[in-house]
């Protein structure tokens, strides 16, 4: 597996849907280029949680990490077995876990495949990329907008701090919040559910970001400490960071939200590190699933 692009995601979704008919799939929107953005639900509980991956194109490895997590959850659920000490059937009787495995499909495919001769955005992408055919550092969507700088949470402050005046590989938050269909789809999807907690997978740094300008609820810090204890990841209180999905969720709903920076190294993290990365994050994801249950 040299990379995990949009076509591979759909192959895996179709495969898992046939093996585990209790998985639920729906579309939450489309990318700039018309790729459908899927969400899947595992569990039948009334309490809803959410995890997402690949907001940033060159962080595409977060998608197969999250999809492997879904598959292992589904396997344990179907067999009625515990997984890493967790009673999966109990968890998924109480919770519905909603996964958006690839927020930025156009960007992911750009990183993995580059621009073909007939790519509709070829000329402008090459211009934004300094005429280089190497798009491995690209974080943004296909219009050169960083989707994790697109949310209405002190968006203007982030735009001023970034100082990025136009489209490019990273750090341009667009002309206004939620101009990009992928970010808008995520906002509407979140508003349509009563998520008790959200978790966004990014790379890299082995850090857990849990706060936002004091809008977070009191339990967020202790939750972050528990996620940290489950892993070798450091819980970090961030400042001078705005307009991200996690930031907006915390500000909008006053509920716990987390960004998990998976692994260490230089993005994109090589696929050869997949197994070790997965071993690192499974305890975090399982602990996140069980945070609210234990806290009551």
C-alpha cells in the first residue's frame, strides 16, 4: 500500500459494509470536485460521539488508521469479545460512534497522485505549488484553502496571524469562514447531531490538544490527562490557535473536543510506520470512547 486515497477508502467501505451489515453509511456532502464525503456509524446507542481524519491532505495516513479502528471495533462487536480490555458490546450499546474518515478527498488524491494532464485545476495548482509536480507537502483542499482554518472560531484572528493572503499548499483560511464545501459539510453534520465529544486525527507530534480560549468545559482537562495516560502522548494547552474544527466545536457547543497529533516525523508520515502509529492511537481512541461512560 503506497498510499490510501479516495478510491481505496470506498473499496474498504464497501468491503466492511458486506462483512458487518450493522454498520450504517451516509453522505454528509461533497468536495469541490464532487467527491462524496462519507460518514459511517458503528453502535446503536442514544449517546453520540464523533471522530474524523484527513482534514489535511498530507496527513492522509489518519484515514486508514481510523478505518482500521472501525474494522477492529466491528470485529469485536460481531464476535462479542473484549478488545484491549474494553467491553465493545457494552460501549456500542450505549454509544453511536460517527466516523468521517476522509474530510479532504480532493487534497488527499492530489498528494498521492499529483496532477494529471487533464486535471481540471492543473494550471492553477502548479502555479500555487511553485510549478512543482511534487504535491507531497500539500495540506489544503483543491482550491488551496486549509480546511482546518475554515471555521468561525475567531477566524479573523487566525487569518491575521497566518498572514497568508491567497491560496496555496497550507495556512490560507479562505476569504471567509465555511466557504469550502468540505468544511461546510463538517459544520452541518456536527450541528445535525448531539455529539458529546469530538476527536480529530492529525499528524504529527504525539500531542493532544484539548482547550480553546476557555470555552472548554471543566472536564476537558481531566479527560485529556486520561487520554495522555493511555498513551505516550502529551496533553497540551494551546494558545494562539484559532479557526480549527475542534476550536469551533468547543466554542459552539461547550463540550469536550480534542485534536490528536499522531506520530512524530515529517508529513506525510510514511506508510511503513502504520503499525506503530496504530499501536499508539488505539488506546487513545478506546479511552475516548469510554470517557463519558466512566465520568457519569
